[in-house]
């Protein structure tokens, strides 16, 4: 790593000429003597005098340098870690405001359960927000991008390692009710396109967080399949099941009429990796998030940011040391003849 | 050799100065950062992304620029001037809703990500073609209330309601109180009516909206001006009225400075403790004291003394 240095207040360096002051001839230091050649040679005195000026210069110069705020700028170092590049694709449609099943749902009468869809249990969007926040916070080495979708894709955060931004996006995604329309197909194509023109540097995931599917038309299916294959992306579907929504693993041949199941079957037919996590209760969702975390831990090239290091204290220390030296030289200087 | 000879009087002043400088430098080294109350700002910035915002009645670098592009550029420039510790979040308005995109985050640490995010706010995000600005503003206020951290709202719009409002407009949502949130309503657009470009969902241009394709305002008598809802200009009287109703300030986006001055208005500043390093004060004092030893050596100072 090369040593590079910058100053946060470079204008302070304008004071640097002050350091030349001690080199000027000083009348106050002189003593009267009648005839110079009578003075004995004093090599030690010469060296001390020279050192004294040097330390005075050093003291002033180092304080000025310290004031200018020297430091090693923030740098990035390429490292190889374990992790993934993940596009989190969050459904912002109205249905995400519905509740998940309360944890004791099996004991509740089915009719009552339906009535409770709007007022019992945690909201799906809120549950998703909490768990995704935890997920992002736990996986420090991953790079995340964030996209909402409704009628179209709403790209929010570009690929970044700054968790704060991703978390702010997830927070925003859980604030306020959802929108009326949903188009999973367009959203998926947009999420896949996020990887276009990106260098392949490790495992890639599109994490679809949604509570519903859609019947995708053949051209859309084709584009999704081709895109996933071209960009080598694994697809994970975090399917937030609510009351009355179908289970994905129905074996009924008629079940393709149900949008969710049809989409699930299409994803299963893909040549690229796919995994669905059905989450009916918050606890299932936690399990699913943990699972994604375990599965995608392939080597990933990433840039580690090394924060700025300030050297101003070091300069002040050097200045203080010079002052001590000055004091000790001052003590042995001959100030007068008597 | 007497003690007096080894420590003659001349030593006193110079050594004292060096000693004081030394102590000041030690202070600078060990001094921890202090918390200082500093003015910072906290805004949720909402962009109108409806089609009338595509009207190109601004210029950037001599080239025509759409209202949305210019508004984004103005906000980007303002972002640079916000003091560290300020927080900015994004929202978009279309149809009758404001959707939060990014909750407010600290500006300096997340500057690049904030800009990258801002760049992607455009008409392609649109989830509906209507433009009910009153409701959108109310939703933005709800968003600011619910997102945490009590940000002020900056709502950038041209004020063109589509379909047009008849009469008084929509009353404010009951759970909101005028003046409780506060912020700026920024009028974007020129004063001359211009045709509105039409785009499809992917942002591809499709000509302009025609007068028979949009809902026109009801004109009760022949005396009042004919409705021209297919043309768009900044609707200032309406925006001013709306701003009064919700307790916002109104400003017209005339140039980049309009939004910067609005956002840096001290009335909207919050005070938050910011750790601040004051080591430089002690070090500067040390420099001054140390230099006082040598001032007299400057040729012109020397002449003045003797």
C-alpha cells in the first residue's frame, strides 16, 4: 500500500514560513566581546546552537502541519470474503398491509381467522421489514441493492455496502400503506437488469419478497429465464403467506390456475437455482432469512473501506518533543558574562 | 559557577514561552472531542413524478431540461451545502399517493448513495397517471410523521391537479394538523403554459397530450378563461393556498439557489449535538506563544524595537 497523505485544512500550511523565524539572526542572543579571535573554539556550542535552531524550526513546522489536519485518506482495499450480491425486491402492493397468521392460528376457528385477517397478527410489510433489517445487519460482507415494485419497478438503493442506506430503504418500504397494482414480471426483469454491466464477482441473488404471484405471459417468462441465466443469478422467493392464500407445494394438476402456484412452477422449471420459502408466521420468515444466509456463502470479491486516519496528534507530539529539547538547550545557553 | 550564572534572567521569558507551548501541545494531544450543538436539517424530499413534470421549461447548461430533471439537479446541489449531521430522505408522488423511497439518513456519510438513489427517481417509477397533489401532500405529511425522526417535508411539484379540482379541493386528512409537520412546498415550472409530453411506462416519448385527451376544468360562464389542462405551467395561486392550509412555506423554484436557500433556512434547523474536535485551538495557541519568542527577529519588527 502506498503512503498517501492529504490535509483536511491545507490552507493552514500558509503559516509554514513562520518556521523560518528561528533561523533569523537574533540580536537579543548576542553578547558583547571585544575581540572575536580571542574566543576559544567551541565546537560543542556550535552544534548545540545549530540543534537549537533546528528544534525551534521543527516545533513550529510540526504544529503548523498538525493544524493543517494531515491524514491518510479513506482507502479501499480489495479483499475476498464470503458473501453475495443481493437485489432485495420488495412488493409494495396493498396486500402486504394484511396481517400474517398469529402464532396460535391453528387453534382459531377458520371463520374467525378470516375476519381477523386485517386486525390480528403483525402486518406482513412490518414483519418483512424487521426481518430484512436483521438480515442486512448480520451480513456485513454482502452487497445489497434495494428495489420496490408495484405497477413498475421502483429502484431505491444501488448496490452498496453501506448498510445504513439499505436499512433506510427497508424502513421507508414499511412506512405507509402499499399501492394498488402489482406487476411481478416487470419487477423481476428490472431486478435482473441491475446485474447487467456489472463485473461478475461472486454469487448473485434476487430475493423476491412478496405475498402473491401473477400469471406471467410467455414473453415475460422467456425474458426472465434468459436474464437469470445470462447474469447467473439465483432466485429466492420469500413468499409471505397470509390467511386464505394457497400453499405453493400443492400437487393438484388444476393448481396452475392459481397465480402463485403457476409462478412457483415456472420458477422451478428454470435452469438457474431457485428456492421458495413459504412464510405463514413470522417465525417461518425468520427461518427462511436464516436459510438464505446459510446457502449463499460463496467467495465474493469486495472492497473493504479503511477509514481515514488522522495524524494531527502525531504532529503535535513531535512539536511537544521539540519544545522539551528547546527547554533543555535553553538551560545550557550562556546568556551573559556575569 | 553560581546558580545565577547557569539560569540567567534572559532565560526566563523564552523558556516560559516554550514551556507554555509544551503544555498547550500536551493539552491538544489528550483533548477529547466535545459535543457542540450545531444546526442540522432533517428533510423528507418528495418529487412529483407525474407527466406534467416532463415539461421542459428549464435549462441546464444551455440545454432544455425537464422540471423533474431541474428539480433533482437543484436538490443535488443543495445536498452538498448541508452541514454534516443533517438527514435527507426521498419520496415520490404520483396518482394520489406519496411513497417513501428512503427514510432520512445522514448526509455526509451516505452522500454517494443518496445521490445514486436520487438519480433513479424519474417518471418510470410512476404507478398511475392521475395527479392529485393535495392528497399526495397529505400522504407526504403522514409519511414524515410515521417514518421517525420528525423530518420536515420538501414537496416539489408544478401544482397541476389531474383531473382538475373543482371548488375548494380535498380537505386535509383528519389525522393531520396544519402546521404540525412543516416544510416547503416548492413550485416547479415556468409561468407560460406549455404542452405536456406523453411517455409510456418505460419512459419512451409518445408525443404530447391533446386537449381532448385530458379532463378539462368546468368553465361556468363564457367570461372565464377557457380551460387548458393539456397545457401546464406552475399553478402558484393553488400551491400558495395549499401551503397555507397545511402550514408550509411556499417558494418558486427559479434557480438552483431557491431550493438551497429554502433548505438552509434557519427556521427549519434543528440542533443536535455533534462531536467536535477542538485540539486545533490549543495547538494554535501553542504556535502563537512559541512564535512570540521569535517575532522580534523579523527585520521590520527589529527596526521598530531598536
